[in-house]
C-alpha cells in the first residue's frame, strides 16, 4: 500500500527529473513558496490539500493518484469541500463548482488544550469528537475547508482579553506558516501555545495580549500548527 512517504519520494524524484525546485513548484501551483519544502521535509501538512494535489498533478503531468495514499477511485472518497474555495470538485467533468454538498458540516474536536500561558506537554492531535454546524452558519464564519478546521480549548490568561481561559478556538491547520500578522497555534519544543504573531523589519515577534507577559522572537525550529480564525466565547449565564 502506498504511503505518504512514497508520495513525497515520488514528488522529489519527479522534480529532480524535471530540474524544478520545490520553491518553483510551490509557486507554480499557487501556494506559498515554502509549501512543498515543508510537505517534503517536515511532513506539514500530512497530505497535500485537494487543490494543491490537482494543480501539482497537472503541473507535473502525472495522474493525481500518484500524489496521494487515498484511493481516489473509491466511492468512499467523496471530498465535499476544497481548501480555499469552499467548493466542490466534480470528478466527472474535472470542474470546480462553487456549491456545497450538504446542509451541515462537521468540525473535528481535538484533545489538546492549547495553553495561552506557559504551554502544555505532549501535544496529541487525536480526534475525540466533532461539532456539527449548519452549513450557512459555517459559511458566515469562513470558506475554508472544514477538514482543515480543528476545534480546541484554550487555557491560561496570557491572551486575555482577546482569548480567555476555557474559550474554544477554531484553528485553520492548512495555514501552517506565518502568512500575516495574527493569532497562531505554535509548537515551541514540547509545548503548545496560542500567541499573537507580528511581522516586523527585524523579524517575527511572538506577543501576548496580556501585558503581564513578555514578548519574544520566533526562533528557528518553532512549528506553526495553524492560524486561529474564530474564537468561540461560550459564557455561563
């Protein structure tokens, strides 16, 4: 059975054969220049997203099946959404349709509490459930693929008043690089934190919204897990 390591080796061999760099290939498929480099060397993301996979297959002139370990011919594989478009890919016509397949979507709930203070140990991305949300409500929040959204619980007070202890946040795991200023889920060594990132002339600064916590520079080796796109402030009454 093909694995994602096989897919990565196939891409590397094909690009070497065509004398194309990872950065050039990433740009050719409309992704961040580091997208394929991170996919190959850091296994981020675990799989190419649907649009990247289709465009890369076209760019390399190879069957799309070569770029995934999922059996695309299986009736069980019917991806309802495509990253960045919130759209459907019609396998029969090869067209991308800007329509939605169902009246509701499911968002994975992950068993990690990202700490807004000092971080937590032993991050695990095990899915412990899902949140079913009406499609129209989801679309009012984002057009990102539901498969990329993970729901986690924040703990600590370093991001107050923006994010409070116990708030649930939506993290876009497809946005696993610093694309702009914003709030990100970051792995620093063995800890996971939610922090604000600010891009400046001297580098990237990691900040807390709570003034009691200091700022620091984003160091090499830190991993951007995703970008926080929505804060679910459930309050007891």
